[in-house]
C-alpha cells in the first residue's frame, strides 16, 4: 500500500481550503466565540482537527504538521491549552520526529483516568504505515510510546483516532491495508508483553465485485455502544452505480458485534447519494440515550453543489432488526454552509451541533451550526458562527462539548498567521 493516495487527499483538501481562505475578509467574531490559540506553522504546529478535554478544563489536541522539521512540512505535535486568568497557556507536550515514533498525528486524542493520552499518526513508525501511540507524564516530562506499528497487512495510515472501553482496550480504523486491501477495524488489548492487535473486520476495496457491499475505506473512527457493539462508517463501497452516482460507492453505516466468539459486521444503511440521501460519510456516528445514531455525509442530499452539498442523518432501530434513515437537514451552497465535517455532538436536550468545512457568510470558510428537534419531527437549523478567516477557516474533526455546553474545536486554516486555530464557542 502506498501513501500517495492519502497524501493526494490531504493536498486536495488543503487546496480547496486555501481557495476559500483567499476570499476571506477580516471581520469581528460573533459573541460567545473565542480563539484559544492561533497556530504559526512552526514549532507550535500547523492546524488542528479536534480536541479533548480533561476534568480541569484543559484542552488537548494534535497538529498534523509543524514542529520537528525532519519532515517536509513538520512532523506534527501534541499540545495542551490550559485556562489561566482569562487567557489560555499553550504548551507542546510532544514533538514527533517522523521516525519510529510516527509522523502526522491527524486526529483528535483521548485521555484515560490516569491522564495518559492516546492517538494515531498517519505515517511513520517502524514500517512507515502509521502508529497508535500513548503519551504518559513522568518526572522528566511526557514520554511517547508506539503501541502499534501498522505494517499494511494489519492496516495502514489511520486518519481517525481511537476510542477506549471500560477495560482499557482501544478500538480504531484504518482506511487502507488489511487482508482484503480496503481498510480494517481493529482492537488493541494491553498485556504483560505489550499491546496486541486483533483485526475485527477487514474491508474490501471499492473495486471489489458489486462495489464492496460491506463498505470500503473507513476514514472515520468507531463509536462504542452500551452492549459493547461498535458502530462506524465507510466512505466508499456499499451501493455503486446505478444505485449511487459515485464510482467508488456511496458508503455505509455498519455495526460490529460479537457473535459466537467472533466479530461480525452488519450493514445498517447503504447510502445512495441522490437528492433523497447522502453519500461519503467521512465522519463517525453519535449515539443518543435511546440507541439512535446521528451522523453527516460530505456530499449527497439537496442541490446546489456538484454531487450534493451534504446531509445530517438519523438512523433509528426498528423492531424487525432493520434501521430507518431520516434526513434531518440538506445543506445548500450558501450562507448555511456545506460539506459538513466531523459529525455531530448531542446535548442533554437532544440538540445536535456540528461544523461545515465551507460556505457561510463572507468568505465561505465554514460554519458552526446547531439542529434543534421540534414538533412533528421537524428540526430547526441555526448558524451559530460563520468563520471569517481571521478567526479561523475550514473547521475539521468535529466538536467537543464540556459539561456546561461549551463547544471546542479546531480549523485547518485561518487565524492570525493562516495556519489554523483552536476555538471555544458558547452557544
């Protein structure tokens, strides 16, 4: 498996982002919005795609680039932002070298009860296919350890981060590699001799016969259900032409469950990508207390963009074992934003919050939005913040909500130096 495909994917994303930013005027931020850190592209990193919070309110994240210059655009860093007297203190916790420790920590992090951090790198490691890493704090500072070096056969080039269960096991995905070549879902279990990987499901590439009906290329991470089942999405596979206009397939939502001692995949929904449905779900799903799933698709849905501007969807389990899809919102190429990225988070009232990578008032640099449920199954869409460039541009990786309902996230570009920001928004 070569890294060229994913590197091209990042290049396309950055080119589109730069085009949006080139039209961004300087404008004041909306009330309740605050930039916590503006990246310089140097030692502090280059952009952010999602953050995690600890119990003290400190913010942790990773930056795909910047930091150590052993890599062309920097090898990436892990950082912390700590509130202090109305300001936020920024500190780099670890600077990747691009060697056995990994390169390009693209996704968000998770923390365990002891304050250890876990994440993934897209490249680097012993075989060059990326890593799952752990950062632990000791008397001499933070120490990084690669828990898993992907070798292609075990998966490769993880875009998403990992999640953990109550026993300390880690779960994640890679969009490439595996026995079938279309990516994997994996489990990492701690043991006396180190961490052991188990491939839970090996996906087929999108050119597999019938467009890989079980899905292909899981770019997003997994979600853990109450019974230990795992939920996720694939960007490709599922339905192909003529049932889907995307040649690589429109993607699926899937469930992994333990049956007779083995993990088995069950496809909950295959997207069609036409006006009545979305396509290419590149962000994971969110569970509510009733077991419903919520997520976003990058394209599909209503008109206004080539291939559709994206959707917010809900999947509801039925008594017959099937799942019913409901489109909660169709994006259009206008001030309400389009190309939602990062999925959604949900508050106690059932209100959904998310981001779009593009459009919005002014420069088209993306928005933060909310979707509120109402009577008769109708949902009300509201733009909470439209990015202007100077306060960030092209939000990615999704939002994190604290126990007070504040939202935290990151952008790929924008800010004082154009290298992205970490932000906080009080709805």
